[in-house]
């Protein structure tokens, strides 16, 4: 048999099929800033700078880690794309930025167009919800690099903020209050430990005592976007800092926005630990210290405000549909 790209494991026709499948999803995210369609060598976006005195572009790139291995086990691929977009959106929103556009990278052991369509459908859902344009991406089929059913995804977000409105923690002072906002679960961090602990004992379809859904469903819960509540709070409250709680836990992430000489005093009993975290800790006999270092433990966003603004912050967040919890203070 003659050697071809296809019998080497790369199917160009499957790639063309995927492009046709995703056009509707991608175009559903387009807004007035998008200048190009699908298929150009570069993606074009024209931002509206008229509302900004000193516009600053803010960007972030991320993946969803081994949460993808749960998606493969469940054969459910329409949520991880949402997780990736929301994770990236949160990372720049906590800096005060408004996200503008998103670009993705997908790498497959074998490209199944229906699977790729589900992932990109997830991107488009979250992009539309966040007012973000999905303007470009790259898909690679890499036999030998990945197993046939495996894949990896990453994304890049670009946003904008007025220089005078950057939220970077410089205002944080001793006595400030820490307000937490609930997560939907693990979000996109800690999955290597969670999988090791849980899948040594359980299947993805098991529903252990305490969970109201299967382990697989609990682990695939979509990473929440905090953009709506962040936008409301930054416009109505003098926010000293926001922190997106990802890998490294609450302390590891929030200390990034603390001026030198300050630290966090967290009341870890201020909120109820969600069932999935209880299950992980109990099944793996994991210490409190390790759990706090690896997972968000039910709090996905932190706002730091002056003690004088606590009540207004809680009231404003409640009206925005995102109730906050006082979980500690800066010392």
C-alpha cells in the first residue's frame, strides 16, 4: 500500500468536515468587532476604543488539565469547552478587563468531527454568554502523540481595560474583608488528585452517598463565569482586589494580589464544603492542608473590600444573583 497522510493517521477530509460542522456555532458568537470569517490565516478584530482614555489590552492562556480524561470516560464533550472559556474570562475579568475575543487550540490522537463539534459548541455557548467573539482556532491531528480517543485543548482570551481602572490589589490594606462566591465544583483544577483518589474505588457512573448525581457528572460541572457579578461590583463598589481561585487554592491565588507584609486570615468554617470535596477528602484520606492547597473547596471567586463596603458589596452581589459570603479578613 502506498504511503499517504491518511494511512499515517491524519485525515484531511475529517478536518474539512469539522470546519463545515462548526461554522454555525462559531458565527453565533460574532459581533461588530469581528472583521474576518472562518478560514483566513489570521483572525481580525477591531475593538471600540472610544470609551477608554488609556486602553490596555489584557490576555490570558489556559487549558482544563486532566478534566479532559473525565470527559473521555463519560464520552461527554460539550462542557469542557465552556469550562475553558469561562476560566480564561475569569482570569482577565478579575483584573478589571472586559473580554473581547477568544481563540482555541485542539489536538487529537484521531479527529472525530462529531467530538470536535461538541467541544467547539461548548466554546460558542460560553463565548455567547460572556459576550466574547470566537474568532479563530487551530485543530491538529497528532497520531503517536496522543492515544486515539484522547485530546487536549487550550484557549487564549484577549480583553481591554482602562489603565486607571486596572484592579491589581494595590489598594488592599490590613483590616479589609474577604468575600467569597461559590464555585460549581472543582472547576478546572485538582483533577489529577481527584481522579487518582476516586477512580481507584468508583466508576464515573457511580453515585456514592452524599452526591445527588454521578461522580462523572459532578466532576464535569461547568466552571462558572463570574463576569456578570464582577462587572456589577467593579462599577458600584471600590473593589480593592479580586482573585480567581484556581490551582493553588484560595491562599495560593489570593496572595498574588496582597501587598508585601499582608496575609489572609480565612475562616474555613464560613461555608459548607460541597459534597464532591468531602468525598475526595474522605476517600483519599487527604489532609485539610492538602485539600486547601489543591482545590477551590467551593469558593471560586474572592473579592477584597474595605470593611465599610461589606454590606453594600453583599447587597449588590445578591441583587446580581450571586450571593457572597464573608470568609475572612486581611491581616
